[in-house]
């Protein structure tokens, strides 16, 4: 997670927002592969939340720049029941990561077949 803020610099300089969104969506997809294996589910959940938080910090989750690829990757990687679980988790790092990335996660469900009332 500590390398995510440096993603733009590591790639050789300023990138377009769509390219950065694609990078974050690929990272989320790879983390989803770890979810399917026998890895520590809490660590994978924390990593997913941190990726979304970093995407938010780089302003990639605002509705005006949220790409369909990133929106779908967030909705697929962190289903709404997982968000609820993370918000009520007894591990404070997961709880804090969920709370700090919540404003970036919720917009991803608007176009993912979820109704706004289902999110309330």
C-alpha cells in the first residue's frame, strides 16, 4: 500500500487519469484473485480498501472522472456486504480503512446494478 501513492512517478511521469484508473482496476482484479485462494481474507480486504482509498486520494473516484473500468473493478472487488462487514469489523485497521474509503466505494455501485435504496 505504501507504493500506491508513487504509482504515477514509478510509471515514468504524469499519466492521464484514465491510465491511472486502469492501473488501480488491474490491482483490484489481482487482489480479487487472492480472495479466491486460501490467503488471509482480512489482509486481502484491507489491501482492497487501501487501493480504493489511494484511488480516491488521487481523485480517480469522483463522479466526473470515475471510469467504467474502475467503477466495475471496485464494485466487483468489494461487494456491498463486504463493505458492511468491513465497517463493523473488530480489527481497527480494517474498520478505519473501510471508513476512510467509503466515499470512494459508494459511487461505484450506482452503475453496477445496485439501487440507491439497497445501499442505505
